[in-house]
C-alpha cells in the first residue's frame, strides 16, 4: 500500500483501539486550553492539570491575566518547569489577546502564532479542539510514531505537519493526533515499544525491520 492508504489504515486501527480521542489537558474554555498547552512544554499533562485549577481560579479571564504581576503567575506555575519564561509568555499573550483580539482567542494558525509562546503545535491543538478545524498536532509522540510507521525520516515538526496534512483525511487528523498520544504512552514507548501488542504492527516499518 502507498502512504495515503497506510495513513487511512492507521486512522481506522487507532480509532478502533482508542474510541475516545480526547485531549488529556483539562480545560473549560479556549483561553484555558491555550495556557495549559503553553505550560505543557517539557512538562507532563498530569502536572499541568494539577497546577491549572488554582491558576484559573486566581486568574479567571484574559483581563485578570493581562493585569497580573508576572511574579504572581510564576508562583502558581512554579512546579511546571521553565516557569519564568512560561509566566512571561502567558502575561504577554493575554495582553495581546486583550489589546489586539478583543479578548478572544483567534481561530487561525496565522493569528495564533503571533501570540507570545505559541508555536504551530499549540496553534493546531487549539484549532482542532476548540474550533473543530483540520489540525495536525506534531508532538513527540506524533514525531516518533509516524516515523516508525515509515511516513518520514525527519524530526522537523513543520515538515512532518505538512507531510501528515497531505496524507490524513482533514476531518480525522486532529483525533488521529490525540490517539497517537494515547498509543505512545500505552504501547509505542520511545525506549521500549511493545510491538507484540501493537495494533499498528502490520503496517509499521519499525516492526518489520525489528522482527
């Protein structure tokens, strides 16, 4: 099968294995997902979910973040790692949202990536989960698993996003990426993948090469 057929098969297999394709970050509105995703850089989603309830209680909206002392934000997110940089990005992100976007989270890649600390990975997650638009979230799980399947041999996230956008059905791409995270955590581990129980092994180059 060619790569497009393989991608379709991967979508079907992962959908069967993980019927619930949900983001593991806990949020109740767009700003919360945007901030939680920024906090998740080099930090586990589990840790972020422990930090955000108090953070969002203290700063419930764009204005409260935009008017905050950066040290108060730092104090709330200290356990997330790189907290000084993340606090500065969150403050400046919310100032820009207030001043340039009417306090609303924008719904295009171009506008989202203008925000401090927001790259294409975060922008795609927000587009897919909040606005229901086709999105390819290239995180470490996506990079690893799509490489093992044989879709590419690069670690360049922008190139991988372009490749996978061309291969995946647009309406399935966002859920596919969520399922890659679940699969990466449960089966396709970076160090010791459990190939014997993998639902993708019959279409996986890595498995074929390491039998």
